């Protein structure tokens, strides 16, 4: 997703520059395009680019976490071991 976001950013900048110079070039299918329309289109394309880039970074981070071995993610805590009781010696004075 990150390379796609970078490609879309390049296209957006190209549309913006061409549209600010001659709005008819990128919007050839319209009769009378204006610069405000170019600005609105480029704003939407830039927001899409930023969303794609952020989502790509988030997914890349999740993939790195998923590829880590399970042993590194487990927290080892000490387990109490039962100690056998020592039998008390018989009290010879009690007899």
C-alpha cells in the first residue's frame, strides 16, 4: 500500500501543477474548468494518499508483530514448587 500511496502522491502533484498552469489540460473532458476545481480534486486525492500511507504503515507494523516467534512474546513467570513437609520427630517426653 505504501508504494501505491507514493505513486498517487506523484500523480496528485502532477495534476496540481498542470491544473494550476492550464486547467484545461488535466480536465480535458470539461468545457470550462477552473482552478478551484483542480484544487478541490487535488485536496481529495491528497487525503486519499495520506490514508493509504497510514494504513500501509499500520499493516506493516502488524505483519512484523505477527512474524515474531511466539517464544519472544510469552512472559515467563516463576511457578511456586510445593515443598514436602518434614515429619516432626516424636517427642519422647510425652510418653
